[in-house]
């Protein structure tokens, strides 16, 4: 029997067919995962939550930095609550924490051996209507409990914030709900934290004692200049101009603190909150959010005025301002949360 034919050497089989080339194993092609798109409303909700958490955390942090004093300590015959919300704002001439170089820069002079009230203001926020910002003259003559009768700024010198509040409340019949105090250095720091405040003096203001040298017209005041602006008496109407400048400046400061350029800038807002918390002394029940509500209430154009009096009088403390029937009527209306008629509102000086 003949042997079987050999397969061709070119790799074909006995029937002459070429074998199929080996195919590589098929690999599974993975489809790319589709990224989930975050819904705009969901993204907004997350941002709002983060903002709220950050705001709350920041508020708690800065609230803890406020210096608290027992300014509203109860006394035996303290008046009952009056409607609306009343703040007593005090600017003291305290130089605490200022180096000699800083005192020279701010033109505050040396330590005078005890702080005095350089500015006293009452803010009345009614249940409805416009808030009222009232300058209380330092020379207003009142009874100071336990000390006889004196100019009202003597109450602070003799017994601190608590005696000042007691002297005012017992005479005016207006219950103070919140107290806030700031010294020279703290005031300048707050202004600088806001990047300065624009003021528009109508005439040149030059006062070497207050470190002030301003040209007429609108200009940005830094902390040192602002301190001189609210302290100077080197103007034609002296103290009358001074209290008007203080109210104008406070209004400008609150407006800038609540402006979108401040509130929407986290760096500016953080700097302002830090300067405020580091500079202010408040009563034990006042918080950083109460200060925010105060600033918001005073933005815009509140009613501004100086306490009406019965004019100048000579007392044991020297030239003073007498408490008159118009003074009693004025504070009686505030205590009753009633609007103040124009006849009791002061007109701004013709110059300043």
C-alpha cells in the first residue's frame, strides 16, 4: 500500500487549504463613564450651605473676641423697658494699648490719668420709622447718682460706663438696651480696615493739636485723619461743628460697612469684623450680630440731631449746658417711641 501523501510545505492541509491565521483575543471596549453634571440648583444649595456655615463660624469666632464690660449693671431704681431699641455709643479718650509712637501718630497727647468720654451718642431704633442718631453734649449738666450734679462726661470719669448709663437713664427716662465703647486706637483701626472713609469738608480744616490738615472738597480719610476730623474744635462753631462732623462721619462709616463692596468682599468683611471685635467694648448681652443690625439700621439717612438744651449756664464744673423743658420733651418722645417734631431737631451749622 502506498504511503499517504505528505502535506505541502507552505502550510496547507491535505486538501490544499491554508489554515486561518490565529485571531487575537477580543478585548472588551469599556465605554467611558458619563460624568454626572451637578444641577445648578443643587450647586447653589451647596454654596449657600457653605456660606452659612462660614458665616456662623465667623460670627461665633469674632463674637468671642469682643471685650465685654458690666456697663448695664442693674441698680435699685432702674427704669423699666421703653419701646424701640436704644444704644449708647461712647468714644473715650482711652490710650490703652497705644505706644508713644502711635500716640504721636494719632495726635492723642500723653496719658491723662484716666479715660474720659470724648463722644456720647444715643441711637434710637424705633419699632417703625427712621432711626434717630443723637449727639449728647459732654457739657450737659445732670445729676450723677452718689456724686452730686456734674457735666455728663464726668459720670464716666467718676464711675465708668455703668455710672454714665445710670446718670443718663435716670435723667432722660430712656432705657439703654446696648452699650458700645471705642478708644482712639480702635477707632483708627476700624477706619483703616475699611480702606478709609470719604468726607467732603466745605472749608479747610487745620488743627495741629488733632493732627489734622485737610483741604476743602471730597477726600478719603485714613484712620489718623478720621480721628482728627471727629475730635477737632478748631472750626468757627467749635463744639457745634464737632458733633455734626461726628454724626456725618458715623453715617458715612455705617454706609461703607454695609455697602456691597464690603459685604461681597470676604477679605474686606473679615478685616472689618476683626477690627470691630478687637476695638469695641460692649455690655455683657451684646453680640457681634447686634452690632451688624445696628450698622444696617443706620445705613442710609437716619434722623440726626443734637440734644436740645436750655442754653449755656455757669456751674461748679464751669461753663455747662442746662437741661431744659425742651430736653425733657425730646427724650420723653424717644422714650415713648414717638417721632421728633422739627422744632426739637437741630439745624446743621452754616459752615463746617
